């Protein structure tokens, strides 16, 4: 099984999302962040859906209609790089 790694930028993105949503609903913010991270944890299963990323050698996990986890994958690790809002233009 591959090791799941949460980068510092991924963690900062989750913190930013939680702060933003918490201005309206702190409970919903905590649930959303937990849901995003739970979905990332499912990537340990090679059958869990993922798609090629917009940046070469990256992949995307569509968490819901609003958030996408950007990650890279090696033979041993899956590294979450960022969480972006689906409407955000990136890279």
C-alpha cells in the first residue's frame, strides 16, 4: 500500500478553506475539511477514481463540485500538494 503524504501547502489550503467557510458556519467548515481529507485517504485504494491533472505529472481528485485535491503519485507515495476551488483557474 502506498504511503499518503500531506504537504505543508495542502495543510495550509485546508486551513484557509476552514477559516473561510467558518465565517458562516463553523460546524460545516469542520465537516468539509474532514470530508476533503477523508477523500484523499481513499486514494490508497488504487481503484479509487482520479484523473490526470492540468499540470504535467499531477493528478486530480474531485472531492465535490467545489474542491479538487491536486496530488502526485510515485511507486511508494501519494503526495497531496494543494486543494483548489473548482472555479479557480490554475495553474
